[in-house]
C-alpha cells in the first residue's frame, strides 16, 4: 500500500517573496526525499490562477512512500527539518507550512510523460539536474505541476516524470524553449535514453514515441485499426455469429466485442505499428514524401481487403 503525505505552503505576502527563489526552494524540498528508502514519488502542484488578489497563494507538495514506516521516516527526518528551517530563515514569516489531507486533481491539462534511464551510480547527478529543470519549468506560463516516480520492480534505473501545462501551446513553448534545450544538453553524463509520451491521443499505448516529437496523429492510428478490424468483423459475421445465434443478443455482442478487442490490441495493432513506424513517425526531412507514400499504401491495403473479402463472401454464399 502506498502511503503519502501532502504538505501545502501558503505565501502570505507575495510582494515580498521572489517566485524564482521560492520555486527553487520548493523543488529542493520536493526532491529531498528521493534518496530515502521506500520513496515512491514526488509531486508539485502550483496554485490555481485566481483574479482575487486577496485569495492566498498555496503550493502543494505530495510525497508518496511504499510503506507507512517509510512515510513516517521522511516526516521525522533531519533532511526535512533542515529544509523547513531554511524556509523560515529565507522567507521569514512570508511563507508558512501547513499539512492538508484533500486530494488533488488536474483538469484541462496538456500532459507529457517522460521516462529516463539513469545509469547506475549516476542518481545523485540526475537528482541535481532534475532540481534545476523543475525550478526552471515552474516559472513558465501555463505550468500546472509535475510528478516524479522512482524506478518500479522490473524497470530498474528508469525514472518516470509527468509534466502538466494548461494547454498544448504552453507545453510546446516549454519543450522547445532555449532554457530547456540548454538543460537537456547537460544531462548526457547520466542519461542513456529518454522516451516521451504525449497523453491525450485517442489511442494511447499503441503509437510509437520519440523524445521531443509530438504524438502520432490519431487519424493514422485509426487507419491501422480499420485495416485490422474490417477483415475481423467480416470473418466474425460469417463464422462466429452463426454459432452464437441461440444466445441472448447482449451476450453475443459481449463475446464478439471481447474477441475483437483482444485480436486488435494484442495481435493486429502491435504488428502494424511495427511495420508502419516509418509512416507514423516520419523523419522531419522527408515528412511530405513519407506521408503520401504511407497513406497510399494504407488505402491500397484496405481496398485490397475489400475486394478479396467481397469475392470470398460471394463464393461462400
């Protein structure tokens, strides 16, 4: 069971608190538990934008651990107390800590999930770099928070991050900013590979991804789904439906739906995505050429399926 502690920091007087300085401190606090045993994830949630100047500015930090003991160890740790002491010394009474138990939900966000392989022994360098990255991105317009998860069993040395911005435009602005690109160049010491997945596609999990490139357009994935689903539905109608004729209609639909989804998801789409990766994520220099070639091939395959299955069904009748 994952145990968590959510801490909020209220900025009492924003006029006397530097946003950059507070973002730096908050990042250090959020990532202060990374090296502790049992650490699962850390999440930074900025305040909601409000036109009411009298409304308090409140940032939230959520730490999660794999056991209650690990969570308690963080709450009672010298590291945490030292950081809170630095908060009081740097911002005096202008920033106050308080603990909350409410849940936090992000709505209307544009999200990117990033998985980074960190070479063994390079974790400390990665943590320091991650602090710099978080402090920088939190100052960009539209920033709505981030989430960092430690490696899970079976994925050793792979750190996962989820970054939220209020709109695709704000997210793109940060991803292609000079500040971020400069920071990315610094991570070569510890990073062997990074994979980014833009969340929001109609078919998440099927499309291939490349760091720094937008997700595959949904219409391309839909085209591949049709290539798999069309012949499957034709064969179901001819072979499977007669066997289910005596069943309740709702039960028959349930059986055919499960069969269709299983074949499309586990067999058809993995095969086609592998074969059409060159079209789903074309090289920048040949985008137009590859777009036309791939689209033509997909249409040709579909027309071939229609003609073959039409002829086949006419013979079977």
